[in-house]
C-alpha cells in the first residue's frame, strides 16, 4: 500500500459499510487525541478517500479495480 495520507471514518460511505464489501478488510483502529479509539480506513490520495465515501471500497480493492492495463 502507498503511504496513507487521508483517513475516512469507517462507515462514512453511501451504504454505511464498516468493512470493505469486496475483501471484507476491517478498518484500522487508531487512538484519538482525547482518548479512546476511532476506526478508520486510510487512503493515499483525496480521490481514493472520496471513492470510499461512495462505494465503501478499501484502498487495495480500489487499486485492483481501477488499475490501468496494457490494453487500455
């Protein structure tokens, strides 16, 4: 995975999915500054984080789905 620059809270997508609908990957559990934790999916760019908000797909599934091929 590329370096994560953007995070989106798990479930913050059109369908309310809290895990990836394709690979069933769970979000990262990250500590919050004020205590407790937050479940988030991490993405390498703004476009990928926006795609998660639409489809609920994790970064790896987006990479597989949208990868460029030699035949166009």
